[in-house]
C-alpha cells in the first residue's frame, strides 16, 4: 500500500499526462503482479461494493477524534471529501498515536483488498468500528485516506482508463487499443490475470468481453453541416435515441448486454435477452435499449425506461407497462470475426441482413433518407416531437474506433429547452469544488411563492463560480447544515433536454439534464418564469 | 464586559477606539489609523496619519505612498493617545506585523491583526500579551488546518525544484508578494545557495526585507533576462501572475502554490497547480486555541474567515466569545485583491454580532 500511496501522490501532484503515464508504468513494473492487478482495477475506475456507509463513518470519526459533531460536519463541508476529512482530523487529533497496530503501515494493496477490507463484511457493528478506527489511528494520513476511500468503494484517481491502458501497453509492447480491449468486461484482478494482460498474445478470450465503445463528438446545435462535414453523400444519418447505449454479445451459447458504463445488465431485460438468443453464434451489436410499446410509432420517454433501469428482475406487470426493445446500429463482430476495421457501410449491410428475420424486440435503427443537408436539417427539427435527441451523423467509410476519436462520428443534438429561474439555495460542492458554493437549487414563481424546479451544478465559468460564491456568502438568509438559503435575487437561464411529470417534486415536474446556460444579471427575480409557463412546456411536449 | 461602550467597536470605517479617537486597520480614510501590518486588506491609503510598529514602516510607506504620514513605535514602546495607552507587539505574521495593545483605566484589549505561532526567519516571533479582551483573527479556524513546520515545507519545495531541474523544467512557485515570498527565500537559504528569479511585483518588497537585514537566497528579476533558458530555475511570482501572458516564457514549467489552503486536496486541484505547499502566515487551529488560552483573556472576539466556527467552539468550551465583522480578507485577500471600498459589503458597513454562532451572519442592508 505504501507504493500505491506514493503512486497516488505522484498522480495527484502533476497535471502532465506524460508524467502520469510514466509514474503508472514504473509502478506496474516494480510491484508484485498481484498488487499491480489490483492497482489496474482501482485506477481504471472499477469499484467494489461499499463496505461502510457514510453516516457510519462520520459517526466513527466523531467518536475517534473527539470533536463536537457540528465541528466535524463543518470540517467535512470545507474539505468536501469524507475520506480526506477523516485523514486530516485523525492526523490532528490530540490523542493520535502512530503505530499502535504495528505493521498495518506495510500491508500490501492486494492484502487490503482481499483480506483486511473484506474482513469487515462479516464483523458485527462494534468490531467494524474498532477495526476501522484502529486503522485510522495507525496509518499515516496518505494511507488512512486511501484505505477509507477503498472501503467506501469510491476512490477516483483522475486518470482515465485510456491512460492506464497507455501505461500498460507501453509495458507490454502491444497497441493501446488492444490493451483497452483487454481491460473491458469481466475479469478478476489476480497475478495470473495481470501476467496475461501483459502477454504478447491474448491467451484467454473471455466470451463476455465487450469491445471498447466508439463515442461520437458533439456538433454545435447551430452548426452548418455542409461547412462542418462537407458532402451529404459521405454521411449516414440516423436518429439519436434517448435510451441506453448497449453492446450486445452473442457468444459461447450465451448472450450479454453491456451498458456504456460497462455494467452487465442482461437479466434486467429478459425480452431483449430472449430476442438476442435467436442470433447466430459469434456476433456483437452496438445498439440502444428503448422503452417501446408494441405497435407504437415512437419510444416511450426516458423517464419510463428509468423504471426498468434499477430493476434486477422486472415483474410481469412492469414488463407489460414498460416493454423494452433494442435498436441496433452497428455490427462489431460477425461469425466470430472482429469487423471493426471494415467500413461502416459494409457493417451496416451485414447488420441489416442479420436482423432481417429478428423478433420485434430486436430492430434495426433506420437510416434517414433525407438526401441533402436542408432536408436533413428539417428532419432534425422534428426530433422533439419524435422523442429523440437529434441526429447521429457517421461517415460511411468509418471504422469502429476506440473512445472519443474525433472526425467520423458526430452527434447533432437539438437546441435544449430553456427557462429563467431564481436561485434559492446553494450548497458547497465536492472534490475540486469543495468549500465553494457550486450546487444550486432554482425556483420559479407560483403566485407569490418560489417553487423549486431544478438543481444544477454545471455551466458557469470558474470566474463566475467564484464571484457567485462570494455573493452567496454575503446574501445568506439561513443555514441548514451545508445548505444556505440565499436571498432570491439572482436569475439564471437553465437549459434542459426534456420535462416530465413527477410526483416526487413539489413543482410536479422533473427536468432532464438541467444545467446553467447563462447568469442573467440583466434580469430581476420578478422576470423569472412561472410554474404555469413551465407546465405549458410539458403540455406542449405531450401534445406533440 | 459590562454595559459600557466596548473599548473597540466596529464602525463603517473600521474598528474604532473612541477613548483614543483612532481606528485600527480602517477600510476607509480616517483621521488617525493604527496599522497592524502592510497587507492590502489592513493598510489602506487616504488617512491623515498612521501609526505602526517601526520594523514595518518601510513596507507600509511603500504600500501607502510616499506622501502618507507614518509615525512609528518600537515593539513594546508605549504611547498615550487620548485616554488610552497603546503599544505594538510582534504578531509573527510578516516583517513588522504587530498586535495592538490598548489599555484604558486598567482594562486591556489586544487586537491581534493577522498572526501565526510557527517560527519564521523573516520576522520577530509572536509575543503573548496578557489581556482582558483578545480580538483574534480566525482565517483557518477548523481542526483540519494544522501546519507542518516551515522548514519541512522548504525541504519539500527544494525537492520539487531539484526534481524539475533534473528533468529540465522550470519551477514556478506562486507566493503572496509580501511576506510569503520572502519567507520561502529565507527558509530556502538554509538549504541551498542557488539564485531564485522573481516576478517584478516581488522584487521591491524583497529589497526592503534585505534592507531590514533578513537573510535570503540571492535573487534576480525575471524581466531583466527575458530571453534565457528557464530550465532548472526557480521563479517566484504572485498568484495573480498565473495564467497571464507573462507565464508563457516558462513553457512546460511545473507550478506550485504556497498557502494554508493547500492543506485541502480540493483547493489544490481547483486552482490547477501541479503542487500545493502548505505554508501559511496565519495561525492554524491549534495555534489559535493555544494563543487564546495563553493570553488569559476573559473574552474573545473573532474577526474574518471562519469566525463562527471558532466562536461556537469557544463558547462550548466555556469561553465568552463573539464575532466582529470586518472587511479583512485573510489569506486569500492578503496583498492581492484589495477590496473596493465601493462594494456593497463596505457600504453596508460592519456590525458587531453577538448572535448565536450557528446561524450565519449576513450584512444588514
């Protein structure tokens, strides 16, 4: 763990990509393969089940450091990260004694993850607390921070998986894209696995392993495609579906549905699973999961699909109310052969052939035939009424690349909906936004009252955040723990992708992807929109 | 404290002592101003006359302009003003920084200004001055703020500089131009004898420190040698220089920032510097509590920063405590952004707050 703590510190102490890759490579080359395997696991953003809840940790911290609960809370609000708060407060606690659990400082990363942390799982509440607080006392702050992070499952290191793959590919002398592929899907971080990862040839092809996703780059909403993309004839156009991106694998007699976040969700969509079983062995689809009733002209809104997302084994009734189907748009593997280097046009043709006789739960995402840019632009304008997010534009001859490679695939979303709302609450952010008020709640008018409609975190420039933070501190009406109620004076233009009924919100509506578009300092609070206007947006959307 | 007027109270011009008819670190022009130290949020020009501790007069003269009338007292020297007796005592913050002791009919107040307890080779160490009422700063009043020694931080800075030297990069270290920059130069002088390059804003203040006899590493100004190879050099610049065209000449440099705020990882990442060095000229949490205890004060009034936290904690420990609203900016504002007296905060003025510390204060409008 000492070596990993040093690596973490190095990664944290530089903004240079080259330096980060070099540090990871040196680490992987120098530690035992078992530790290296776990480091890949952690650095590439995989996480284990949370072993201790945040509330429990705060309680233990307060008892261990001896400060009043409110002071621990205030400290946490300033730091913005619980594990870091713990490391800082434990280091400063007067009764802090290093080394009372002799040897805990030199426990390896693998031993922490395979032995020490899992030992909490079967322990009763009291011994859990004793174990964890003993670790806090015995470890230096850097390790106390990391152990706490690992035990909450939430260590984020700030290196992308592509960067980890780059360090490993240098070490193994294989292309980065190959390494990225090897890091996909299911694997157990063991010494043998790590040795296999570095091998020249990929010995153990695991049937469930997905390919890295190819991601489209955004095209400005008001872009002129003839200028940005050239000839219409070079491009294939399809709808940008408002569903869940999914890679479906049919191999080894089984099928697997992977989301973009590399979650295996096969069992959650039994209707799609059954349809995939009809495909021939050895093929992989890139596709979208959508809630779609048989016979309907268009998909149900994303809010309907949300009811299925969290359900591990959906019941019959829910499956009837929100049936899910798959629309495929790319074929990455056919008859066991990797097709990713072939031109898209060819992959699409094979895909169409493959899905010819497929059951209704397995459809082909249609191409838009508008054969010049103006008519395609017109089609795009109908996106909102069709319940899609806009268009996807893909070059006919494009290979299926890894990650966000610019140039061949573009997403061209429609202009978002907007409203003007008044900021009424602010809360400090986390991580790099800790101790700055960056999380805001916005409200619209209902008669003389302001009703909250959205929370938004992003969209302001750093300088605006700092200025708004100062304003918030000077115009606080009341504090509720970490939340400040502010004078309702500042108006912001919010952009959002859609709007739905919600029984959970006082306003009765929920906005999809709300973010701040502009700080409207030219407007006073009375210029903000009313709830009636927001509801009209909802009705307008439903009427279409 | 009885029902009489307090000896020092906040007004819209600053902390005011009626019995002596003077202000301490006023934020608007007044007749007589007593100044704790030369940082911009404490020393503003425009007052008719100034009184300060003598080691800080040259810095103050530079800050306030040659035409400002500045009178000096040696540390510990007493002077009668109106009905009170005043004296200046080392605060350990920056060169010439002082706490101001005010005695009136046997009652003693001490206004700390900014202070720290950690050793600093550039200024006289903090002196504990027994008093009835202690007006303390509270910039870093949370138990997460505990400082490593300046010596240890200097070694970290040197290691970082050495590493960058080995890899052919320049090291640009952002420090407040008054105080922090010179402290780093003085701490490093014990560890190396290499020259350091200074941003133009740091040079004149560093000269004044040298003139005061502070031993520091040899320095050169960046602007005089614009077309050189900066690889391996250490450059000290004020934080305001980050992200400006001036920085372009150091392409590929590693950047660092010296501040107490660097104790927090989030602050470090937000500011986008490669390295954060935990070095502050303000008291850390143990330093605040220790100082309050040692002064033996019956009452503590906290100014700037997290005063609510400190006040609430002290009250829970049975110490009589309150918050004093001021426009002092603490570590963020020191020597950098001077607060425009035309802002709403200044117009709203300041008010004494004896309300419960759990509710946040806000300006009366």
